[in-house]
């Protein structure tokens, strides 16, 4: 039977890691291994994971592992976790994400299907867990993704919801740029495509993730928004570099729209109030000035 490992890079995620683990531990098809990579957290992230290990481990089985990675950055954290994972299929989600109950079943169903034998990687839909109109947006995204249902290849995987065959990771591990300020999921996607690995979108594999970084203005998020340009430069891809530069105005415009939606939104109350645009945020999550993005080692969601 095909086994599944899930890698979770985490930096200061004590408020979110428990929910992430709870969802992975309550799948319709059990996840065989969960590898939480503690990327030098200074809060209680590691202690929470240790408690989950104690609670869910038996003498014969340990489903959750805690892997320290002292080098800051999502690239190092993800690489350490993917290399340490033992599953036939290695997946990655973010620490602030919650996998749909049938997510693991859909992921393994894709890789176990003989019709998908030529595919080495897949990605699913990523929804905001703390934004308005979630169900409506899911229907819209699912419909938009139907054009890929017939087997059309894609060239980009979502960092919050991706999986690949173990041999494909071994194939590209040494081909990654290792730069700390790139879009690591795009870098991995490009490396896979360069090595001839075919990738598919599986709309039924859904992960909900936090839109917390979208509550910061595009100016605050500018380092991340320009990450595609740095990724193209790091890989020496001139064609992609031109595309990424041309895409910047649209990306900043989209980030502005999302900021205007998410900043005034209160998920607990289910209300949107314009005055919240001018109120200070409860916690400072952005660490942009030290080279990390607003999620520490966990990349903000691709806009």
C-alpha cells in the first residue's frame, strides 16, 4: 500500500499548529507520517508538537515526528522535512492550514490510479479559512479548475497543498536554488518541470489556510510580491523573468483588492467594517525586514 508523509514547516506557530495536526489526524484515510519541521521557533510550537507525539504515539507506532532545523527560512525547513520523510508520497502543507477530511484519500487516490502513472506531482485547491464567502469561492475555484480535470498538465504547485512521489523529490533536491528570498514552491515546480516531471491539479484535494498575511498592505508585503522576479533570476530563466516583471502591476493590484477585503473582515463576528482598515492589527506577524516573510518559515499564500 502506498504510504503518505506530510511535511509541515513551522516557525512560531503555537496558535495554529494544533489545528493543523488535528485535521491531519482525522482523515478518512490515515496519514502514515507527519513531519513537523521546527524552524528555530522561539514560542511554544515545539512543546505543543511534543505533546501531540506523546498523546498519539504507541509502542509500535509514532505517526508524528518533530525535526529541528536551525537554519532560518522556508527553503531549508521544507528541504529538511522532505528529505527526512519516509513515505512513498511526500506532501507539504503550511502550519496555519487545515486539510479537508478527505484530503489524504484524494491525494493517494490520485497517485494510486494507474491512469496517473506518468504524473510525479500534484497540487490541490487552497481556500481561505478565515475570509468571507468561503463556500461560494470554493464552487468558483472548482469550476475554474475543471478544465484541468481531463489531464492537462500544470507547471506550478501551491506550497500550502502539494504532493510528489518520493523519487521525484530525490530527482530535484539538488536542483533547487537554496536562495532564502525566492518563492520556494515556484522554485520546486520549475525544477520538477525541468526534469520532465509531469504535474496535475486535483480539485478535490482541498486545504483551508489562513489569510492573515493578506491583512497587511501591499507595501508591507512588497518583498514577498516581488519574489517571483527573484526566483526567475535565481534559476536564470529569462523568459520567466520577463513574465514575472510584466505581472507585477497585476499582482500588486490583486494584493490591494485582497487587503481591502481581508483587513476589515472579522472572522469571529462574520462582519466586514471599513473602519478596521485604520485600526492597528492585534499582533505583528510580518518579519519582512529581516528577510523572512510574514509567516516566518512558512510562505504567504500565492496571490
